[in-house]
């Protein structure tokens, strides 16, 4: 006598499932969701016999992957998308971005800008982002409104801003924010000193202490430009990475963003200390910062994830574009077409990024027991036909426009390409409001 089917919250049948934490692609499999977690992954024929679901999705031309993780962004800067393009980094910052921030950044600016970013990222299959910006509590509130997972950076910088007066004030406010929100299940936290050229030794020493006491990652721009390194040698008589080593910041909690200009011994140093790299290929190209040595970093044992950077310097929060750029740049710069294959690039956009954030036990792969953060990509369209290898298609052929469904903690946030919980018209109205303010001067 057969047992009655088990009742669960959701069953998603798909043509393919890519777990990421195990090799290969599963054909005609289903993902079972219960209580916000992945309860089972099994052949669809078996799933239909064993489970009865409150919600059932049949996606016969789709591939299911873990929700993508944006390992580095400044979400609220989406309101400055396209504001000052085609300029070098320091000119872009000093003469365009920083003046606007000084004039307009506020709780409302950050909340509205981050919500706009959340809408863009969710529609592109991103379920978690690692943020670094002013008014981090406002970014956290926007992420919670979007029901999206976020690692919120407690920014530290020496310059005063509308948010804080000095580095000590930034850190104090950041830690208080973390204490208020630490029980929110969708949130985690990083300490986010901006960059070696904007943070003093004394502040870095405090950052190292706080990160150790709170057991949270350190999220920092590092070796982004050649100018940064030249300036560090002139000011500190050493390259930035050696300065961080001297101050005790290198370790398994460090997320080095960009890491474009690295000597061989510096790659070895990152590997030795278990550091992580957030690779932002599109931003590096657009700002002419250079091409990060990702093939060498990966071969050297450094964990590398993918980030978009902010929309002001990208100009997209699009991890499909980052996956493609990462793969092509690694091949082109190394002269080896076999370097950084599609399977490694998808892992960079999912499990590697989760590992950098210390969240690999919770997200980053489709694994029984992990949170049901899932992205469905529709590969049944003329521009994606025929499909010999769905994993290859995800990196080299598909785009964010092919994302059909997105779940975070088992909650359906995108259905057939449309946001289910956010008011798109309201978000765009607020974006237009800020455009008027930014353009007013």
C-alpha cells in the first residue's frame, strides 16, 4: 500500500537543475521547498508521487540555479546611473560623485536608491547583495522591504558626510545599526572601510579589532588602480596590501574588491591568509582600471566571487554580464581558452560569493537544508536555441532578460519576469524625483 504524498509549500519542476555544489546538470528534476528551505531535489517523476504542494510550478524549458550573489555594490548609487560617464576614477569621484553625495545623500536618498537597485537585481536573478554605502540602515530597510537578502556594510572613511562626522562616528553608527538589526534573518553584516587611500592606520586598527570581536567580514576596495599603489608607496612606503598586512587586516574575513594590480607575491599573500576577492570586470573595464588576474588568483587558491560595483560606474547591476565578462577576460588575457570555464564562473556568482560572506552553509547552492534562494532562467527562446549545455548557455548566451522566476527563502519575488512584492511604478517615480534634484545644480 503506497504512502500518502507529503504536503509541502512548493514544488518546482524544471528541465534542468544545476546545484553548483556538485558537478554536472540534473535533467528533469524538481526542487521541493518547505518552511523556506530546500527539502529535497529529485527526479520530477518521483516528486509527483511523493509530494503534494500548495504551489506547483512547471518550468519545462527552464534551468534552476542558486540565487545569484552580488559580492560588491553600492546599491543607492543606482540613482547616479550614467551621471558622469567616460572619466578616470579619481576625476569621476572628486568632481562628480562626491559633490552630489555631499549635497544630497540622506536616509531618503539611500532608501529610494537601494530599493531601485533591489528591483533591478531581483529581476536579474540576484537574491543577495553585499553593500557599501552611507546610511547603511536605510539600505537594510530597503532590502527588507524588497524581501531580499543583503550583507550590509558598516562603512568607515575619514571624510565627513551627511551621515557621519569622522571615521569613529561612522564605526559607532554602523555597530549600533548592526546591533538593532542583527536578528533580521535576511541580513548579515560586514565592516566596510572604503579604501586604503581614504582610511587611516588608526581606523584600520579599530576595524581589525571590531571585525575580530564581531566575527564579521571586512569589505574593502583594494589595488583597484595603479595610481592607488603609487600613492601608497609615496605616503606609506609600501603597497596597500602590505600595509593591510602590517595592520592585521589580512585574513579569511577579508573581501578585497577589484584586486586588479597584484604582483605574484601578493596573490600568494592573499591565498596564504585565506582572503577573498570580489571581481568586478565591467566596472574595471569602464573606468580603465585594468584586468584583474583572475586566472592566477584561482590557480593560486584564492576564492573569487563576482560583483557589479555601483550602477554609477558599471552601469548595470547585472551578474549575467559579469559572468560573461569574467570568462572572456580571463581567456583573452591569459591566452588560454580553457581557463575559467562556465562551471567555475557560475560558482563565482553563487557559492564562492556566499563563502566570502561567511554564508556558504545557508545559501550559494541548491542543497537540501539550505535556504530556498532560487533563480529560474528560461532557455526556451530562439536566441538560446539549440541548447546543448545549459551551464554554458548561462554564461555565454543567456542574459538577465531570460530570468523568469526568483525565490528568496521560498517566497516568490519574481514571477514571469514581473516583481510580485514591489511597486515598480512607485520606484520609478522616486527615481525621477531624484534625477530632478541631482540635475538641478
